[in-house]
């Protein structure tokens, strides 16, 4: 389970200390370019102390803060129990002489905003020490379709291999929500049932694919599982670099290839992409967006979109 995108394989080499320090200074100085997004949220930490979480955007006019591509979480300089999620929205905002904020690209702004809010919700559970974070069935089904469709097309998989990849991808999505890496036999029964229902996959195939011992901590674990559990010689040499090359065209816009790669290991990023595709027609012309578009009349899809809308409107 990774907290931020900067812990995932594509971004873990990024050096964020200088940017983090600059963001802390800007927050402490009440820099008007640190634009608050929603009300603060609260949780109880593992030590019993109250944790406070806020969400903000760095908008046009910020000084001394380098550009950054993904949401980052920083602790308050005065107290480590106060966390702020920050996203860089300078590419899609302008501030006039009266300090009024103008959005220059509404679709991109909405995506950035969704990523920020979902990151805050994710970090709230992460820092509270929850063993598992809540997930929604709809993005899990899209994630499974996304990965399985990409590998099926690239390697011309037969139906059984494709179904097995879908089951394994769904399990990957669930694994990313789990802090506990030790799964008991009795845990796998409800998990297999859930995956079978969400992905329309035979339960016996799901049970066979995710049999113990199995926990997918990252993309390396997923690729290892694909190469050993799918029973297809065409997948024997699958690795993260190959998978990234297959999915890099799943999205469009600035930094889209890295965004897709991060989404493989970071649920808040993936869920934000699903939300964006479900909310903005232009994003539905992407490979990932096309999968979302096909399901937009589905009750689970509408429920997921509305849930994030409520978060953005600060209703939850």
C-alpha cells in the first residue's frame, strides 16, 4: 500500500524534499497562492491523538515553489499531527490583479482537484493506521478490464488466459487497499466471491488464480504473478517496463504516460482518472475513458461519480 504517487515505481526516484520545504514555508506564511479546496477532515492516529487533514492547490502566483506533477502530503512545521495535501494547478489557473482565480482548462482542473481530494481521503486512512482502506466496486471493475484488455490485445491471449488476467488485476486493485500482507485462507473466500461478482468471472477461476500464498504489493509482484499464474507462455517475460509500454497510451494530456503508470499502483490516482472520464466527455476518447463510458448507465458507476461529486462539493 503506497500513500502518495511518489512512492510508486515511476516516481520513487524523484527528490521532493526541497519542494516539500518550500510548500511548508508557503503554508506557514499564508501565501495566497495556496488555495484551499475543502474543509479540514479529522481522524484518530495510532497513538490516540487527533489528526487533521486539509487539501489545497498551488495556483498561479506561487513563488519559490518548484513545479511538481502529483499530489504530495506535507506535515505542518509546528505539529506533525496536521497534514496538508497539495497539488500543482499552476498550469490550469491564472490569478488577476484582484486575486480572483480563473481556471484556464476546466477538465484538467477538475482532474487535479479530484486527485487532491481523493489523496486526502486516502492519507486520512493511511495515517490513521487502518489495515484496509475502503474501495468502490466500479473502479475495481474498470481497473481489471483496463489491465486485462491491454495484455489481451498485446499478447493475443485466448479467453481463459484473458479471464485469469482480469481476476488477477482485480486482486491487485484490492491488494493496494490492504496494509496487512498476511492473508488467511478464510479471507480469500469472500475476496474471490467479490471479484467474481464485480468482474463477471467464474468463481472457481478466481479462487485458483488468487490461491495462497499471494499478496500483490506493487507492479513487480503483479507481473511476477501474471508470468507464473496465468499459464500462458506468451506472458512468461512480462515485467513492469513492458506493462508500462502497453498502457502508456491509455490517457492523454500533459504527463499522461507517467499518470497511467502511477495509476497502476496508486488507487487515488486511478480513481481520479475514472471519475474524470465519467464526468468529462473529452476524456472518454481515451482508452481508459472508453471503458468508463461503456458503463455510465450502470448503477455502481453513477454511485461512484456522485460520491466524488459530493466530496468535491464538501458534502461528506
